[in-house]
C-alpha cells in the first residue's frame, strides 16, 4: 500500500490524502472544503482505478474557477500513481 498526500491548488480544500493499492484508490480524505460533498466524492471513488477517476473527474470546474475538488482529486491520483511507480 502506498500513501500519498497532495496539496491542492485553486480550491477550498487544501490537501487530499489517499492510499494506492496498485492502481486502486482507497481511503480518500480531504482537508478543508465542503465537508458533506467531499465525503460523498470520497466514498464514490473508493475502490476505483486511477484511470477511472481521471476519466470521470478531470476538467470539472467549480463556479468561475478553472478547477474543483473533483478535478484536483483527478490530478492527485495521477500524481500519486506516478510517484508510486518511482
């Protein structure tokens, strides 16, 4: 199991933490942001592959911002997966 912490950019949440079991994402948690929504996102992606999360969540915007917490999660799992292979 590989643990990864990702510092977010451009969102209310400041940090995303998760574990990787190969390319499967587990134990996602956010620091900051809209608590209820982010708990929901975390539960929905539990057990999903990095590829599935990136495909579904990349490019989502929050209001007038160029990113969102789901978009940042897509970036985080991609970065975490790359780091786990290094």
